[in-house]
C-alpha cells in the first residue's frame, strides 16, 4: 500500500483545526498500558486522540488474567467511523489478540491513504503474560506488518517476528534485516531486554541509534505503548521519523523520572504521562503544522 501525504485541512477549516491521532489497541483496566496509556500520551503531547478498542483485558499492575476480544466487525466499524470523520494524521496499532481482528484492521486500513502507521507488535506484557494468540502471528506478518511505516518491537517481539535469537548488536542487525524483508518501511528495535547499555536501533530509510538515560524505577507498566504513542504524536505534528523517535524517547525518559516515586498498585506501576502536558496543537492554514 502506498502511503500518500495526508491532506491539508479541509477548505474553510482555517486556524484551529486540531491534530488528530488514532490508536487501535486493547483496553487495560488498570489504566497504565494499552488504549488508556495511548490516549494519555497523545493528549499530553497536544494531539486529539481517537480510539478503536480491539480487546478488553482483565489486568492490573501485577499481570493479565483474561483477554476478551471485541468482534472484528466492531473493531473495523470503530476505525472506519474515525477515519471517515476525524481524519487522523497518524495511526498507531497496539495490542491485537487474534487473527480475525488483524485481518479486519488490515482490510479496513487499506481503504485509506495514510502518511504514518506505527505498529507496536504487542505480544507479551511487561509482566510476561502472552497477549497475542499463536495463530495470529502469521496473519500479522502477512497482512498488517507490510502496511506499517514504522514497526516498534522489543527484543522478544523481534525474535518472534524474525525467528532469530537476539543477544547483541550483530544478532539484532540480522533480525532487523529479516523483519524488514517482510515489508515494513522502518523498524525500531528496543534494546531494553539486553544486558549492558540500553540501545534502541532504527533500521530502514534512516539508520540511527538511541541511548536513553537509565531511570531507577519499578513503574514501567505501559512503557512500550507510551513510546509508540509518543512517536505517533510527533509524526502527526510533522517531524521526520528519526526525529520523532528521538523526541518520544526524551519525553518517555522524563515521564519515567516523574513517575519513579509514585505508588500505584502493588506491581509495575505506570509512568507519569502528565508531568508536563501540552495544550492541543493546531494546524495552520496552508501549513503542515504549528510546531
């Protein structure tokens, strides 16, 4: 699918049209990850966040105990309703539990010209709980991954997608090449699971490494969801992919610092999404964005 440039504001919109984003993901009843983390992140960064819920999870900061998928036709209907009316400038896909829903999402999104589609292949929760059914991985790789302008797996997810065990930079590079061959334009592998210095690597149209400050905190619930949503927000505001990732990582580091001493739940608590919230960013007429 060719990703065309998003249209400028509709005639007559003028100054004041907000930058909209869409998150397609599962609901986290504890509020720290999934659709809730996405909406918090996008809102904190000045975007108007619309959503399409793919599944309802029973979870808290200690783990996930159940997942109930939303019917695929309802997921598709939510996406279409938002795309036809609100016209988001960037779309993010998070947790998708089953093959039928993945197919419905891909089939629906093919009807639209998208500038940015960020896909976070949420397969395993921070607590270790499996969030994607085994038979859904093949459908994900075949139908959804090729639509992505940016894929953001962590090391375990990159291993599942590539079939390669990642232990260092060399094996990460090898896995990245395998995933890129599946059809996505850009790939960010998050290196937080590797020993030593935590380095994220961007592959594809631009190659770049990102080293973030290590934050001492147990409150890491939903960090992957929050990072991909932050990247989506900055892309929607007109930043290039590598720059959007850099700004998103800086924001997440500060959110981790701000939430380090917050006590929410008895397990892995969330980051502080609203440590420095922005007002809604608006588009200017005949301009890509106000940023």
